[in-house]
């Protein structure tokens, strides 16, 4: 028995040593392959990024993805290898090549299934990989975003914007000079409008002067939004994922889902009880089609509300910051809007033709884009900005890196609405912030309607300024799939005879 023990101990040690040696050999071989023989080995970038997904995961989890990727482009050039099988591009041409509508001579770049993973069993809209299924879903929703639908929905926007304008004024007075945290307040507006537009029921945030728990849970857990994607890309991460997310975060996610589920069920019951009821919300046609089960409807509801509300609130908060930081721009915008005459005449149609208002919003979306990261696509074996990218490689064109590329834009770090008023306009596509091609933002028209009306009415009704110094507010913002901005304290003073 003792002899067996003496023999088995060295054998076990030898086996362990062989396993370690094998693992080291594999790692060494992998590093040599990715650095020197991989199809993307010729592209520059951080060496650590070339051998593992860990570099990109750390970038995402830091909340500083936009600035880190932008700095990488400044160091390495227009094409940067950010993962073993992934390239980042920072040119407008690359954006066009990756995301535009495919042609007879150009194969489509498909969504990277490992990235578009929200952790749910249902994939809808933003997370849907299959092009045919996505086209069907888009067609089903398109009627709700048509020009005719927007005209019918405009009164909803005015209803909540008017309530918001009044609320901001009263809160500013009550603050005794401290100001209104417009970062939070704009979320009330964005989510209340989208709640009404989606379910025919707002979150009641403006009236309550505080974020509904659904909104708070979403913002508080934003940093975890990227984890399902990297769990797909890095299977070993699944082993430690339960330890990276607190029990309270898991409970909050369940609570968030259950509230959405109950809201969807309530909206479905309303449809069943009143099938002929006319409604301007976006869910009516989807429910009436009967082609989506409850799980898909819940996932769709979350995606629609988040995408619509977060984009609008971010754009309005950014515009407020830039106008306060540039009083001359604010004065010119005030002159243009107040020159229209009456507050109640600030309609979507009239505001759509205001040159300076639209220039301010275009510049806001350029300088502080709502979606600052690159949307990963899988190359079918096509050329991107003059570079042939092998089939199966992942590519993206981060908006933040593109709009801060000095080769594309004059003085990109300066807020300058006038760049959009130059003779002939700016050569870059104006809708870059909402992407392009078959996967472009479906609600772009609605977003423009909301931000024009909200900003115009606030500028018409109030003079406003920073309540305190905010330093580099944009630079200090963090992004975890969604932006997480610091409080922005603003004082609102009613203008004389504004009504």
C-alpha cells in the first residue's frame, strides 16, 4: 500500500506538470500565431489586444471606451486592432462601407452575434441578428414612425414638454440658486414621453420630480450591460460572472423585467378589451399583428423605451451643457426662436426649418454622440476604406472616434454650430449619430421631433446658465453601453412676458 502511494504521488505531479507545460505551449503558440500569422496581424494596435479579448473588455468596463479607443486611433492610425479578430476604423468612409445598404457588388456586413446579446432568450430589433427577421420587425413598427404617425403623436410631445417646462421653472426657483440637475430631469422627460408613446402610459417622472424606479434600476445597472456580450466572447468569464454581479443587481434586473412584463400585459389587456380603440402608441400594431409572443414583446418594450428615451435625454442634456458653456451660441439661438412670436407656435413643422436650432442640435450630436461606440459587424470578405478585411473578422467604426478625427473635421473638439451653416454644408453625413443603412435608427424622425420641441420651448421660456462650475463635464462622462453623465446643475430664469 505504501509502495502504491510512493508511485502515485510522482505520477500525479508529472501529470500536473504536463498539463501546465501543455497550457504554456498552447498560450505561447497562440501568442505567436495572433501576433505574426493571424490575417489581422499586419494591423497596428496594443499587443495585449492582439492576443486576448481581455484588453477590450477592460476598456468597456472602465467606462472610458470612447476616449481610450480614440487615443488608440491617434497613436496607431485610422485602423486599429482592438481584439485578436477585430478592427476599429475612425473614418466616415469606413462607416459608410460597414453600415450602408449592400448592393449587387457589395455583400452585407452582418451583426456580430457575440456582441448583440442582452442576456434574454428573445432577440428583437437592436439584438436581432437575422436580417430577414429584423426587416420583418422593422416593417411591423415602421408605421408608428411614419410622417403621418409623427403628426398624430406630436400633441403627446407638446403635452409632456409643456409640463416639463413648468416643472423646471418651479424647481429652479425652489432650489434658491442651487439649480436643477438637468442630467436627471431630462431623463424624466425622455422616459415619460416614450412610456406614453409605447404603452399609452407614462412613468409619471415629471409630475413626481423624480425618476421612476424602472429608470433608476436601468441607469444603476448600466455598467453591467456589456457583460453578456463578453461572456459569449470569453467563455471562462461565465465562471466568475456570478461573482461580478451583486445579488441586489440580480434582484433589480428581475424587478425591472417583472415591471415591464406587467406593463406589457396591461397594454395587451387594453387591446383585447378595446380592439377598435384608436391609439397613437407604438405597441398597438405590434400586438394586433399577433406575431410576437409575450417574451418578445417584453424584450421589444425594453429596447424601444431605452433606445428612444436615452437618446433624447442625452441629446438635450448635451445641448444644454454646450449652450451654457457657449453663451454667444445661446444668445443666437434665443434670438432665432423668440423671433417666431408665440410659445404655442413652436410646432415641429416650424422648428424643422430653423437653421440655427438645427445646427446646434447637429453639432451636439456630433460633439457628444448618444451612441459613442462602434457597432460590431462581421466582414463577409469585403473592403473597408481601402483595406480588404477577411471573411469572419469583426469590424466597427466608433462614432466618437470618427467625429473627433482631425482629418475628417476642422477643430473637432470645439463646439461650433456654424460648421453646419457653411456654404454647401458639411460633407459628412448628418445622420451619423443615428447610423445608416438597413440597421439605422428607426425612430430618428421621432427623436428629432422631441429634441427640437423640448429645446426650443426651454430656450423660448427661460434664460439659463450653469449654477456652478462643472469642469470638463463631457470628458468626465462614462459610457457603459449607455452614457452615465455627472449631475449638471442649471439655473432657469423666466424671461419677461414669455407667454
